[in-house]
C-alpha cells in the first residue's frame, strides 16, 4: 500500500533539515525560525514514517521473505549513502583513522561516541535507520504470528515512548549530561535505542490505520483535525523553548519527544481527502519526495562542493547564496534518485534474483 501524500511529506521534512544546517540566516527562514529550522525534530518524523510505511508495504504482501527484504533495504539506502560518504572524504582532510572509516562505512557511527557527526554528519540517522531495518522483520513476524490486536500494539508503543522519554529527560537534566559536544549528548540525541520508540510508534500507527481505515477515512472531522495537528506542530516547534522554561526543566524535544504528534499527523494525512493531501499527490511533489533521501544524505558533500566552487560567485547576499545552493542540491538529488538510487536497486535486485535462480537450479541438479 502506497500513500503518495506521505511521500511528498518526506521532501518537506528533508528540506527543513537542510535549512536547519545551512539556511538559518536566509531572509525567508527568519519569518518562522523555529519551524523552518527544526531539523532534529524532522529526523524523528522520518523514524515514525519509516515504521509506518514498512508495515503498510509488507502487511498486504502474500508472503514475507527476509532475504529479499534485507537486500531490498540495502539496495535502497546504501549506494547513495556510500556515494555521499566518498564525496565527503574527497572534500575533507585525508588523514582519517582507519577505525573511523570502518565505523562509517559499516553504518555504526550512531552507536559509538564521538562518531555520529564525523565525516558526513547527516549519516548518523542512517545508522539508526539501519538498526530499525534489522529489527523490523523480528517485530513484524512476532506481531503477525502472535496475532496481537492493534490496541495491544498501540499500548506497547505508547509505554515504550513514555519510558524512553522519562529516562532521556532525567539524563538530560542530571549531572550525566555534559552538553554538546560530549558522549552524553551523543547518547541522548543520536543513540539508536533513544529513537526506537519513534519507529515502533510508526509501526503501531500503521496497524491502527489498517484496522480502522474505513472509520478514519469516513469521518469528516479528520480534515479539521489535520489542520489542528499542523497548528499544534507549528506552535510546538516555535514555542518549545518557552514550554521548557515554564515547566522548569529541559525537554528532549529533538529526541523523539514529538513523535506521537508526528504519528497523528501521518495517520491524518493517510486518511484525509482534502486540498492539502490532494496537493501533496501532484507528480512534481511525489518526485521530490522520492528524491528526498538523496537530498538528505547529499546535503553536506554538495554544500562542501558549493562552498569551494560556487559560493560568492553568483551573489554576495547570504540569503541568495543559500537559495542557489538549495536549487543546486535539489537538481543533484533528483538526478541521483534516477541515476543512482533506482539503477543501483535494479542492479542489486537483478543480481540477487539471478543468484537465487542459480542456487535453486544447482539444488535441483543435486536432487536429480
């Protein structure tokens, strides 16, 4: 099952992450600095969305083959990840420790401080995502074999999120937290287990949608609730600092704290049929959504290239300089999607299918 409006939302979330990293001083961004620079929060949105769409993608399949699943996931993310990492190495200091290279090439950086933001810094979230891809079959098969109800799945996901946030909030406001940069900061904000609750919330939301799809899509009030959720999300990102000041301690808003809100947003978008969701299904938005992964993972090396070869030559205005970089990044990302992502996945899946066919024929020959 595919929801094109959610595909387009990936582009919006990735765009906010890029603005967070490189566009904070742009004139248009200053109109809504909290929302448009909420990059870390959008990563939590990606994790919720990932769990949600994986369940929708595989729940309706007649069978689930773990080998095909893993090869498909690997072919989806690793070629562009590797391309971005190689580009980053080209533009950075060459004397990097072999251990650091190994950690990043194997996508383990989020597990081992202080590695998460070394080299291609956005790659830390792919390290977390890779962990989710590994455990998804275990969770998915267990839930289906046990026949768990959507209510039980939701209850467990809410409990996991609540426990995670209590622990992280305590650590953030205790002597454990040493600020940024530190190992404590990495463990609170980048460690995969800190974000597992987001992924599982997404999975649970998909089971809710599957079981209550007719009711969700039937009720007209969901159109109003989508607007309400968007407003709440905007206020949470714009006024999050005041919220922490009011309650007297810091909230880990960038570490899956807002994930239940993002799940509500995703379910509403899946069930709504209004001008917002219809506009998100326009072909250009869907293409940009498909290219959002390249946009996200290539933002750092493309920015390095832009600074070295282009910056200041087209305009001395910082805002225009960022806009030119963004246009360049979008063009490269769409090109990457068609020439690297799609072609690499086709090649890997073709090789895998050929390997399985040869193995099957070999086993048949031995039996005969």
